[in-house]
C-alpha cells in the first residue's frame, strides 16, 4: 500500500483514538481523578485502540498473520511512549499554564496529540509492518 494511503488511514484511526483518549480522560476526571493521572490512563487506552485499529486497518496488508499479540501490543505501546512523552509533556504544560485548557482538557489532548503524531506514525509503521 502506498504511504499516502497509510498516512490517511493512520489519521482516521488517530481521530478515533483521540475520541477514545478524550472520553476516557473526561470519564476518569469526572470520577475524581486528577487531569494528569487520568491522562496517563486515557493515553494507554487510546494507544491500545490505535494499535488494534492500525494493525487491522492501516497496515492490514502486512498485518495478516496472527502473531504473538500481547508481545506485539507491548512493543507497540513501548514505542508509542516516545511520541507519548512528547504528547504528555505538551498536554501537561498546557494544563498547568492555561485555565482554558484546565476547564476544557480536550484542548490539551489535541495539542499533545498533534505534537506526537509524526513520531508515532513512523514508529507504528515500523512495528506493524511485517516486512520490516
């Protein structure tokens, strides 16, 4: 599959993962968990969703074999930590510095996600592409 198609599909999965991320964040925060801790769990949820979505949709032509899924998921999650670190740092800075972001945390998620997107695409492609 051409890389342009992969970028488009990765973006679709990323948009859906953003909804998962924000949904989990808001759910946990509404249950009394602070915005920083809730974000850790929302990121893991979104990363798990994006692993499954990218494995089945974005890179499906290369991810057809049943592999050791738990090991692949862990490898994917660990790789996403690089982009996730950038993502979380931008999110945390925005929450700490801007009242608007504290009252509308999805803005911080969006800023962080945008900053980690390219890093995560490159790493996801390398991990989920079975021709590596």
